[in-house]
C-alpha cells in the first residue's frame, strides 16, 4: 500500500521536536513492503500547500496523522493544539479518498474524544509499529480488522485497548537521514535527536499520563543494538542526543551498562536525559558524564515532603539533594522542575518548594503552575471528588488543578521571587 504519514505537530514548547514515533512506524511499514512518504508540518511554512502537493503527487491509499500534543500545558490561557490539526484532516479529505488514521502520544491519551473531535476515520492507541502495519496488511487483504490491539474505529464499533509488547527490540531504529524529516535547529543552533531505549513506567505518579501512553511495565532494548544505532546516527552527523526515556536512571543496572558501553564505544556525542531523583549514586553520575551527558532534567516537582507524598513520589527531599549534588559534582548541568498548586498545596508548601529549589543552586529552574489533569490518573479522580472538574468532563480540552484560593497568590509570589533570579522561568 501507499502510506502517507503526516506529523501534525508545529509546537516547539521547549525546543523543536523530531517525529521519532512516526519514524518508527514508517520504518516498520517500509520493512513490511509498503511504500511510505512522510510530511513534517513543523518544517512547512506553507502547510496547506505542502500538504495538498504531497497528497496529489503521492496518491496515498491510507493516511496516518501523528498527534503529539493536545495543548501547551500552560494553565494561564492554554492553547488547544487540536484546532490546527482539524483543517489538516479536512485537507486530506478534500484531496484524497484514503482512510485517515490517527496516532501519536497525544492521541493515545484521548483515543475516542480526539478521534471524534478531529473527525478522522480510525485511530491507533499506544504503540503503532505493529498495530498500524497489521492494519495495513488486513486492509490490503480485505480481512477482518476488529481484533487489532489499540484500534478505534467508531464506524464499526471497534474500541480496543492497546497492547504493550514485552519486547521492543523487534522495532528497527529508523535511519536518521531518510526516515526522520528534519527540523530547524533550536535557538542555540543545536538539533537534539530524540532517542528511546525504554518504554513504560511503573512509578504511577498521581498526575502522569505516561502509563496511559506506554504502559506500566518497563521494557528495555538490548544494549548492543542501542549503541550500534547511536554510532550510525553519529556517523550521519547527529552529535546531540536527547534520551526521551521517562526515567533514564531506572533501572539503575541498565543505565550503568548503557553508559559504560557508550563510553567504551568512543561515541563522539553529547546527550541529555530525564532523571528521576531517586537511587542516583556517584558511580552512575560519573558514568553518565564519561559517556557524554551534558545536561539532565531533574523533575522533582516539589520541595515539600507532604506534597511529594500526595504526588506518590518514591523520593523525598534528601534524595533530590543527593542526586542534584552528585550530578553537579560530575559536571552535568541540571534543569529542575517545580509543579505548584497540586492537591494539598498551601502557602507554606509553596515557599518550602521555592526555597528548596533555590538551595540546590541549579543551572535552571522551570516552574509550572497547576498540573494538567489527564484521564485515568489519581489527579483526575481527586479533581472530580473535589468538584474541580465535572464528573462527565472527558478532559480533552485542557483542565488544570490549582488548589482553590491559591492561584492569584502563587502567581504574584512567583513574579516577585523571579525578579532577581534570571535562571528561573515559567
């Protein structure tokens, strides 16, 4: 089949993002004998013209649209990012009779409501490498599609839960030059290539959507193929890697082995990652630095013990400080994240968090006011119980939890706090 894949994301948020998930799906479809073309609308100054031309020239049998972001996660005047996707679906319908299939991280959180809002034909919730290719095979054969994992097809009443495959090594890393449409560099002139070695997260933080997207079981790629893929990317000119694993340092044994192999391989890369501030030891921090780590995102979210407990975090403030100090000693830049206003937040806990984050002497601190409420999370259940959201709200349109009576005080306090702290942003 002729498969046109479209990355609908035009939002940079922190930095331009390469459509890694779509590239994996494209590679799987090509390996299965299908002809694939990709359009990255991030790089299309005239998106409609680019899309129309791509459809007319390629004449697809099926169109896949990757939906990465639902909104910008900013509680003050949030931007609903499905609105720009809706005309993309309309253009596809106008210029092609091909079925339109949605996928991507954002779509996977809201498989039914996003499908209805965008008026596409079908959607694949969760991992698409196997499910989408199976859909292509059965559509080509004209066989039954009703039991495909993750498939949502309202016309036939199909709404299947996704399958999280125990092994992810079968999904071949895409070739960076051919299968990942390029984006412009960030403000510092660097393009960070997203790279994933693990999927799934068992930690179950109260507000997090990762278990919905990737499942609750951590699945790891074999180390050797990972390092081989990094070597190929480096040879192709990609020298800055962003490990998008939800928690790079867990499991610790896997992280140590990966860093050791990367260092031994002589890879000339710089990399950044997301670190969970728990079970970080000096050996791992040193290995990270030796293998090229230059920066980590340290998402500790709060400096108040009571709030960390409510968020279902495994760590406490002593763990955060120890992790931060070890990373600093290893020469790795640290970007900390605070999330203010969540259940149980008070003026006292806010000040605890601000003062605690300040004491860490981080290279940068990003502050978010109000966690985004996602379906199937403890936060959603708490928000419904407290009346912050209606019982029937599907949460597709962004809703945020901010303790009642706290928002104005948090915003004004933060404005004053940040006046003489140039490394703090929100």
